[in-house]
C-alpha cells in the first residue's frame, strides 16, 4: 500500500525523526514536513495526503484546532510529549497516539493500524503477498533498524533462492 504522509511538528528534531522513519518504509512517501498547523492546512488543501502525523501542542494553530479544518476522513496519528491529551484524542477518531520519544517499533505499529484502517475490512492484510514480491524479483528484510530491499537476482541472494526453490 502506498501512503502519502504529512508530518506536522514544531519541534525540528521530532519532525526529522518521523521523516527518517517514513523514508525507511517502502510505500510511505513524505509529501511535506510542516512546523505549525497553518502551514499544514495549506499543504492539505493543495496536495494529496493519505496519513497525517500531527503534534498537538504547537503555536498559532494546535493539532486539535487543525482537526476542525481538515477533511474528517483524513487518517491522523497524534505525536506528542503530553500523555494528558490521550483521552481527548479518542473524540477525534485518530488512528493512534504516539508519545515522544517515538521508537521505530512503535511507529511501525501505528503504520500497521493506519494501513488496516485505510484499506478497510476487505483487506485485513495490507502487506504485499509473498508471491507478488517473488514475481517482482525482490523482498524486504529489516536489519539495523532499516528496511533493506534484496533482489532475487543479486549474488547475495543466490543461496537464498536455492533454499527457497529446493
């Protein structure tokens, strides 16, 4: 599944971390990184956004205030350092609530929830079937906190191919 993501966070380090996580995941694309709600609103009005990573406590327009100006069907993952907003987030039907500092493992769980919600009940498994990946000639392996693309035709994969087809 391909998802165009928008990160909205006034903390540069937190926004950069989410950007790095998004760039590690095949199928996720960062369309923009905004530092406040007003800037995000402009991006949402002018670009395709499939998933919004939204900080709550920001200057000018908070994340909670921004929600009232965006399409209700836009999936949101709250990202915040403040646990006291967690209960309030349920009022907005957000996909997940990530507390900073956000680990890659926790980020991946939020992505899984987002894919499941976006694809709907007919597509419970959003990951690409193994047969399809084999037909494409590659697969992904998680190593050193990164997703690494392995081509079946590469020298590194010859042994694995022999094992898989024997």
